[in-house]
């Protein structure tokens, strides 16, 4: 990668929102590129960062007066640090509803914060920016998800049947998507990830939750990194960390609000008792998870089970990022029934349902799609298709024309 910012696939989405909505809020993890994108899209806007202590103090002490002194179009960076300002923005927008007046950025998910979630309902468009997707890193279009959902993927044999070396895939998973560590050596990138978590715990966590001991949150994050892609058992986490269940739940909520982790709800067509209603937890960034779990690319062969879960997290990271610029209404779930038949990811749009399996193997088999077959049977006519991502080179059907084995490289080569 060069030192110039990579084009972001969400650019058109943010531009469209600025053209028809008074307030546009660009949310996502710290250091994922929100400020860079905002200033690129609105170079003539005024700019205020609430990481600046003076600006923060002024906005908190007199929100209405602070807002009145701003130019007509302004970028307000790290808005979660001054929730008092959102009511003033609401009143200002109610008086003047011209589109594109305020471009906000936030490193905490405002929609998950009870005080803030409804403050600008109907007046604000929310766009979530993920860390750089692999397609963005390679300056590709990032069109895999759109092509698949539209039914445009067809079987094809690779002209060069040799898949990418496993170490290349492993290195991509370990790198993750935060822009700055991508420009560093693996050792330096791991140092950046650790500093990143330390800064969040020291500076940002109190904006989103009451955490008495940030060290407990740090220990929880390290444990979660070892279990990314696994079912979430809060009682077990509490026992291992010697923390009360309420404390673990509070810390998990803080991690989710800061875009460190995401929870996948279990999918079920009906409220059937046969389904195990347990959430799955994934890190938002596979590189951050790898650092906290002390995994390197060299561990691909020796720690296949842990790397398999990390690979799932990486694929979810790619799909959720692509969903942002393909169809923000897509919802992501996981599937597991009473027989412990599983599907890594279920994607829905209304009743239409797709399934995704992820395998590190280069030679997918019929056994690898047993979960997709079960999901298809559960969905009936609502099942729109399934994909089995694999580390091989060929794109082929596996007995059912709706189920396609797809090379992982498609995620960043389309």
C-alpha cells in the first residue's frame, strides 16, 4: 500500500445522504478512516474535533451558543464525546432542514447508546464505515456480494488451478483492515493494535459505559479474541475472569458500542424451540483479534481450529463491509439447530435468505455443505442460495445448483 488514502467504496453512499438529509453521521471504529473520508467529501465545510479539549469544554458548557457560532456547513468529529450537542443540532435542523448541513463522525455506535439513539430520528442518516475491506485494499470494485445476491455467480474453472499459497491468505487475515497498520511490518502492526486497544480503554470507554476497572475490560477482550467466531457464553466468561455476570454484560456492551466486537443473533424462521438461541461473537477486525490472541500467519498450520474461527471473522468483516455499499438493509445472523448443525452466517433481506459457510480447505466436499442443506430445507421457497468459501481456485456447484463453492479470493478480486 502507498501512503495515499485508498478510495472508499462508501463514498457514493455518503454523498447521496448529504444531498437529501440535514444530518449525516458517519460511524465506525476509531482509526478506520472516517475523518479522512469526511474531509475528502466536504473540503469546504468547517471542521471541529471533539478530541480537542477546548472545543469539547465549550460545546459541553453551552451547546446552543457553540452551535450558533459554527459555519452553515460543518464536520463535527467524534460527536459521541459531547451528547449534549445533539439536542441543539435537532433544534437547529427543525428550524432549517436544508440537506447536508451537518456531517458528524462517531467512534461509538450512537444507535446503541440509550441517551443518543433517538435524538435525531428522522433527521439523520447513519452510514457505518468499516475498516478497509480486502477489496478496497486491492483497489477492486468490491462487487462480490452484489453479484451473488443478484444470482450472477456461475460455475467456472480457474485457468491456473493453483490456489493462492496458504501463507498469503493467512497474512491477509492477520493484517485486518485498519489503514495505518497495513502500512507497517507485521511486528510493528501488532504493536499498533496493542496501542490502539490501550488508547480506547484509557480515553474512550467512559464515553459509552461505566467501567470501574479498565483492566477487567482488557482481560475480557483478550479472552474474546481467543473465542472470536464461537458461541457466546457469558456465564463461562464470568467464571474464567472471576467477574459477575452483570459486569461481563456491561463490558461486552462497551466493546460493542466501541466497534470492537459484533454479536450475531441466531436465525430462526419461526420462534421454534428446536433452535439453540445462543449468540455468536466476532471481532470487528480480524487483525486486532489476531494480535490479542497472539496469532501470526505462521500459525496457519499448527493452530487450524483457532485460525478457522479467525478466518470466519475475516469473511464476516468483508461481507458486512460490502453490505454497506451494496444494501444496508441486509441483516446477518448465524444458524445452529438442536442437532448442532450449523451455518456460519445467514444473510436476510425480508424473507429472502442466503447462507454462508467458510472452510480453510482447498478441496471442498459434500460434507462441508450439510449446514447449508439444512438451512435450505428450513427456509423452503425463501432460500435464495448458499456459498461455501474455500481456499481453492475453482468455483463449482456441489450437487445443488443453488449451492456454490467459491474461492475466498473472490471477496477481493471482483
